[in-house]
C-alpha cells in the first residue's frame, strides 16, 4: 500500500498565475510534469482530471509538446509518455549531486529506522520530493517523487520554511492555507511560533497534518553557503512514528542530514 498525502496529490494541480506569469506556459509545464512524474502512460482524460482542466485545453498543449518532442504518443494506446527531447535535456543537465550524495546516508537511515526516507528540495511553493526510499515494512508508506508538499502541513516544508529568510517566511505566512485534516495548523501566528521551535530543536514534525494516521519528521540540509536547500524526512504510520518521536530516531535523522550537509560543503563551525 502506498501513501501519498493530500498535499502531494495536489502537487500537480494547475498553479495560480503569478505576476508576469503566462498561464499557457504554466499549463504546458503542468501537463508535462503530470506525464513525466506518472509511473504509467496517461490519456487525455486522466491528465485533464488530475489538473482540473478541460480535455480540449489539455489536448492543445499535448499536441505542442508532442510536436516539439517533449512528449510522445503511443499509437496503439493513444496515451502519452516522456519524449526524446525531455530525455535529451535530462542527459545534458548537470548531474544531480544532491540525490547522488544523499543516497548512502538515506539508506543508512532507512535501515536504522525501518521507515520510508524522503529527500525534498526547496521551491518557492513548498518542498519538492526528489528521491524516496521505501521502508523495510511490507506495507509501504511514502511520498511519490515529483510531489510538492506545502510549507504549512508537511514536516519537510516546515523545516525548510523555518530556516528560510524572514521576508520569505512572511510572504508564505500571509497566504491563505488549506486545512487538509482537523490537525492541520493554518493560523499564521501559531505557525510562526512553531518555526521558532523548529529552529531551536533542529527538526520538524507534522503528525496527521497532511493525512490522518501519518506522521513525518524532517531535518534541514545546508549547502556551503549555509542555506537550507533541502530536507530529509522519515515518513511512517503514527503508530510507529508518534507525534513526539523517540530521541534515537531524531538523532539518526539529524546524523543523516549532517552527513549530507557536510558533503555539500557545509560546516557547523562557520
């Protein structure tokens, strides 16, 4: 059984157009991401349903993306998958050092705790899941790579927001926030107070804030400029990962984050 939080399920919803943004470009990127992050080929109706768009709108963008080679259409099924142009861009892009260097410490953390381990990078909208290791349990609880977790309802988002610059924090806290469960904190003053606690303790948790029965505990990853650029998290059932996580679990999590940070050039003695 795979878990994907409510926030993660909404990770591919069409984003609100920001000042200077072009809606058609954003929709095209949403369509491309929806197909790219899917584990199977997708049809027009599936893509439209996931994005909350009309099939006609999605089809127009699909035609362009196929024509430019970013997506390809299976003639037998008429469904869409990643095209050669997207694969070429990935091949020539710089190696994702963060995913590569985090792999060893993440596997060690997974083996020590038995829980799913997730790596997320910072984006303007939240924490983007870029790597995930399944738990050693036969019942898997995790988050799909490509999911974008909100700042206010996820442990990853909270820990990244806590170590972000104050003006950025204020912009995030000034926006309307959705309550995904009855335990989601949406009051700006409570969230701001919580950020101070996170900075003090060095980790964040979000028990049942994205989905009932699920908890996550996250620690920040710093680069050589002392910026919190990513977060590593343990995700599991509230039964095995309670709201107040065990000290040994927190220590293992922080050790993992520290190992990755050091490999990125961060030093606690700066």
